C-alpha cells in the first residue's frame, strides 16, 4: 500500500509528491551515474524512465522495493533471512527486466550455489573431496569463486561441528585465494589452536599480524600460546 500510495501520490500534497522524485544529489556519480537521492527515496533515472527505490536492513530481515513512475508498476520484496537480498537482483530481472544499479550499489553478496555445495560435500565426504571438486569446477568456470567471507563461514561451521581437520583445509584454501587478508590467516590460526597445534597456530597468527598490525586478537593469542 505504501508503494502504491507513492506511485499515486495518495495522501501527499502535489508539490511534496513532486519534490520526492526530483533528483537532489547523486549517489555515486562515477560508478552509478543513474542513481540519485530524492526526498526520502532513492531514484534511478535512465533516459525517459524514472524509478524510485528503497531498502531496509535489520540484520536477519531485509526488504527492497523498486517502482516505475512511468509505467506505474513496481516490485516489493521482503525476506526473513540475513542473506535474503542475495537473490533480489535475479528476481527483479525476471519481474521488471534489466539491471538494477541500486542493488549493485548496496553491494549485498549475491547468491552463489558453490557455497552450499561445498559445505554439503564437506560435511558428507570431507573437505578434501569438496575442495577438489570446487577447484575443478572453478577452473572450468562452471561456478563462481567463493568470496572470502563465505569461505570463512564454511570453515567456522565445520569447526563448530568439531570437524577440525576439514575446517583447516577450508581455511587454508581461503588463505590461498585471499593471501593479503589478515582475517583468513587469523581464522586458520584459530583452527590450528583448537587442534592443539601451537606451533602452526602461532605461525598463522603472526602472519595475520604482519598483514594487520592492529589485530589485537592475534597479538593476544600469540602471547597466550607462547606462555
């Protein structure tokens, strides 16, 4: 009802309604020149087409709306998932057609089936098999590379399941894919620490500290492990 009211101007003075959809400032003039801020909403202007959009994020629940002021139709999407907006661009493409620059600007991680497949295979057949399949499919461009945060999440899920060796393999893969990230080495160190391998835990915490001297957790863990 809210989106329809905005489309129709219901309950708004005409001047207020017009001001809402007047471009006030660009969102990002270089990367997304078609995006603007209006009055209380975002705007997407492409040629003669004008859309308004907005989103909400409360952690485990998210929403997104986009409406076409020219054709008077729109799309409203609610999700009770922390990753719910990962598929919003694909749904919007089917519903309204075309690319949605506002979602690209928001930069929510897109749905990647490789994440689910790797975790499931690691749980059932072990991480060595899962990672071998993953690397093969990635090389053949059958799947996308798993982002650092997602791969780290898989490692921690395995760690919570007490599949420590499997978690180590996953964290090691992450250090190979993202060697300049202090967080990947920190996570690998934590897994070695849980396994009881102090030497490798210290080594990897120190590597994390080299990349990020401000990593207080790594510094504290090295001090603890050396006692």
